[in-house]
């Protein structure tokens, strides 16, 4: 895959500050970066905007908004307000996509929680459109349904996009979360122009935290080239994020070498 579409998701090198991650992109001629909101808060929005602008980088996405379900109406409103702030942050950074991690059920039924996800996204779609930011629903692997998201397949995400019916709502195709699905290629084709992001890592059996035990590109069982071909055939030709959340690497690896390997694998494997 061409370097011109490469984006570094900050959590690939989570211990680094935004300043260090931006510098690493410049050093490696990575033209784009995906910004996480905790890293954004560390430096402040104005400083973050200046950092990426002065470095000549694009911002492929901001992560994350969402976590909509709650048994309490006041808490649901607070979560919608937080995602509203995230839309403003994405707009200020020039990011076309705000990634949504939709949230767990929180003691409710899955049916009720999924309805609250739909309501939360629908409530924000107009504001996102006005800000020129797309709300990218990221389905997460089913192993994360109890703690991170009741939206656990690309089919469910596509259904939400269809139900809400706004061009400001799309899907994020992260291979780590969707590769297992026998219907993944047909659902990628179905998503078509609603694809708002494409994320790369690989899958080996997680030894601990499922969220942060992703394998290096090319080190696992995901058919990366096939999925990349399907996403391109569906019409997505924008930035592709290296998003390799790996707690062991964060703690023990030479992150410069880790990132160098990720870039090499992106160029060679995908």
C-alpha cells in the first residue's frame, strides 16, 4: 500500500506524547496521524492544532466519542455532550472522522443499549454534518461486548448507518475487530461510500487484555491484503491507520523500532 495514505494511530506508540508522535511522523515521512483525546488533553487543543499544522500533517481521525448506553437519562445526556465536544475537537484539527466506540450495555439488555446507541448518534448527526465531521461507528470484536461496545459486527454498524440515514454517519473498518466474520467482505461492499476509516493490525490469540494485545502487521492470521482489496473495491481510498494497540510493546519495546517495523509491514504486506 502506498505511503501517501499511511496514518499513525497514536496508540500504536501510546507512551509517546503528541509532540513525540508528530516528530516520528515527520522523521518517517508519514503524512497523517490519528489523535486520541487523552493525548489531545495533555497538550490542549490549540497546541495540538499548531503541532500538526506546523508539521504539515493531516489528521485522519480523532478517537474517540461514544459510550452512549446508560440506565440513567442524565448520564446518557452527559455522554452525548462529551461526544459533541469531540466533534468540535475533530473539526478544529481538520479530521474528517470522529471514531465512535459505542459503549457496553451497563447492566441493561443489549436491545435497550443498542437503541440508546442509535438515539445518541442520531442526536448528533446534524451537528457533525455542520462541522464537516463524519461519525465513524467502529464495531468492536465480540470479545469486547461486555466492556466496550454492544456493536460487535460490521453488519450491525451498517444497519445503524441505514437506520439513521445521515451522510454524516459512517463505519470504521478495523481488521482486528471484523476479520473473523464470514460475511465481512459482503458487508464491506455494502458499506461502500459510508466507510470512514480503515485500521490495520493483526490477530494472534490474546494473552491478556483483548483490547491491547494486537499483533504486528503480518504476524497473525488476518488476511490483510484481501481485506484491503475489498475496502478499496468498496470505494475507500483515504488514509489507512496503523493501529497496533499492544501493552507489552508499550512497556518493553523500543518504540522507534516497533514503529519502523509497522511502516515496513504496511508497505510490504498490505
